[in-house]
């Protein structure tokens, strides 16, 4: 299994003006869950799905198989 590239994900978030706290509010989850998911210590599918749908490269997310096979919904 591929390892999540938290440095690239965080860099992408900064470049795109995406704050972890705002993402957490939008998903109605605690901001530490967003941070832990980005770092790879947690595997929250809602956070990963949102990052993927916002355009974060899948290769950095190391998505679980069920999310990898999901069709990305049109924005």
C-alpha cells in the first residue's frame, strides 16, 4: 500500500487556500481528524473523499481501495 504524502497534501492545500479548520467545519468533523487523516494516522473516508473531489492528486492521498474505485463526482 502506498503511503500518504502529507507534505505534498499540505502544500497543495496552502496553494489552493484550503484551511484544515474550514474543511473540518464543512464536513462537521473535528479539525484534529482532518490533520490526522492528512498525516496518515487516520483514514477518514469523508476527509479523503472531499480532498479528492477538490482536486488533490490521488497519488498523494493513498486512497483506500473503496475510494479509489469510486467515480469522482462532477463538481
